C-alpha cells in the first residue's frame, strides 16, 4: 500500500473511544428547578415495580436509541417522558463530562432547567416520586466517600504461558470512589452521586456561591 493512499484515507478523522461501539450509551439530565427564588436540584425515586434498581434515587434519563438525533436529544426525550412535560419546557441545557462505566456503558450527562414543580406529572410506571434539594445545601455539604476495589480474574484456560510472568503476572488493579449524599431521609449514591459531585465541583471551581461546609443531614 502506498503511503499517500493510507494518509489520505485518514485525514481529518475524528477520534472516538477505542471499543466504544461495544458500549451501551445512556444520557441523563441533572434537572435544575427554581423554588421560591432559590435553585434546587430535582431527583427521582425509581418506581418500586421496576426490574432494575427499584426505589433508588436517580436523575431522569435512559438508553440512547438509534433513532435519537444525539445524546442531548436522548436526555431531553427521557426527561420529558418521565416527568410528563414537553421537550420544549426543558431549557438552558448544557453538557457535563461524559463518564465511562466499568460495567460497559458510556454515560452522557447534561444539566438543564425545568418548569415550575406544579407542571410536572411524573410517569408512575417509572417514577415513584420526585423531591428537590437546595443547591446551596449540596454545595455546602461534604459527601461520605467509600471505595470499591476491582480485581482481575482471568477466565479458566487463560494462556498464562504466552505472557511474561505467567500466573504471577502483576495485573493492574483499580478502585472506584463511591459517594453518598444525605438529605432528610434520602440517600443519593452511585452514578447519580458521581454526576452530582462533578456538577458541584464545576460550580465550586468557578467560584459561584460558595459557603462554609456543613455536615450532611443523615436523619
């Protein structure tokens, strides 16, 4: 193969994440809502009838469909369906950093503003209830942080004889931070807490509305 033919083929190529075609894509929305002049973040409690993660606190969102225009469209569509509002009711949308899950998914989070709370009509098939937490409270709170450790377990029949070190090969291991936020009788953790912390860290880095840290309400 001639060099110029090879180079012309890949001029202007946009890189992606290697192997991303094998990842499931999800998009979620971190919903901002104004209540009595103060900014709150809205959370959902997943329906207790759902097969996966019933009763857990989450943000609206779901799987990217091939028919969706892009991940932003997915986040808006899912939020609209779950909270019973028109897509046009969701505005001032902006992207947060996307996340690679160790469980084979890519998460595309966005933040956006919802209409007044009395306009929301949650879909009972997906949402048991919704609640809000004042943004100022979350900015002032320090979450509990615990760690999940991942270890490598090669499958039976793995060809150890083909690698230097064999069965004593020094595999790289990693840990994942797991955050827990508490508000009244609610526990916010998992993917939702990681997205929330990322959003709060963005605000703090920008120096907007920072107040002294407060202990989390674990009542």
